[in-house]
């Protein structure tokens, strides 16, 4: 089984189909560069993708692995077995990722609530500066890890423009209200509300931009890992 021969055969099948690398990439849900690497033999498709390729070109899995056409279609039982194996592996990865993400999110929320309660009781931001710094550092490490592994979009809520905006709106809204309550202890109510509103608008824009940027980087990393 030579990657070069398999790549050449995949290119032959695509040319026979009369489609471009970009079109095939769109059908399979990968990048055009990924298809190009398959066809040059630089990389091999994942098992689940290989099944999709076999179905799309109507060739046996054995033909693809041998790098040459023979006859007949892929055995249905073998195809179903391979698909189930691929799905099972993916399911196990998702379960492990969800368990780790849930544990971190619970810990993060408990710490954040503790800091908020201290802030409300004391009204002194300097007293919780150290705890806040540690919490933010942990959050940044978590984000870096999930983005590095291309897993950000499946960590908690599917990252979309709407979901990212709603998440930003809720989180920033809660902190803006708390910020306003603290400010009222040191300034008049109208001034505190005005300051909190400005804080809300600016932080909402920053939060939304960060979530979209993180999602974009994670998608690129996930696509790169598939290569």
C-alpha cells in the first residue's frame, strides 16, 4: 500500500468524476489543501472520510487501498462496520472532552461566584485582584488548550454568531449589573448607571470579537489536524 499510488488513484477518480479539488473538499467537509495532500500522497484520509470517498466514487475500499480499480462495490457489511468503528472512536473522544470541559466549567463558575460575592460584600476591587488574576490565567490556559486541539466548537455550546452573541450578552450583562452596584457605593446613581452602560457596550463588543476570533482559530486548527 503506497500513499503515492493511493493519491494518484484518488486523483484519477476525481478527474473521472469531472470535479475540482475544491468541489470535492466541499462535499467531504474538508479543505481544498487537504484533498491536494491526499492526491500527492503526503497524507491519507481518515477512516470515516475514506468510507465517504468510497461511496462517492462507487469503488471498493480495497481498490482505494490498492491504488487501482478492480470491480464491484464496497461490501455493505464492511462499510457499516467501518462507519460504526469511526463513529465509536469519535464518540469516545467527545465523551472524554465533555467530561473534562464540564469539570473545568464547574470549577471556573464556583471560583467566579466566590470572587463576585467578595466583591459585593467588600466593594474593594484590590482585595480580589490576586484571585481574579489566577482565575483569568486558568481561563486563558483552558482556551489555549481547546483551540490548540481544534476542539473549541464542541466544548460547551456550538460556536455560531448567534450563540457567541448571546453568551457575550449574558456574561457581560451580569458583570455590568454587579459593576453598577459597586459603583453606586462611590458615586451618584445616574453616574454609576451611565458608567456601567459604557462598560457594558465596550465589553460586549470585545467579548463577542474574542469569541468569534477563538472560534475561527479553532476551526482552522481542526482543519489542519485533519490534514
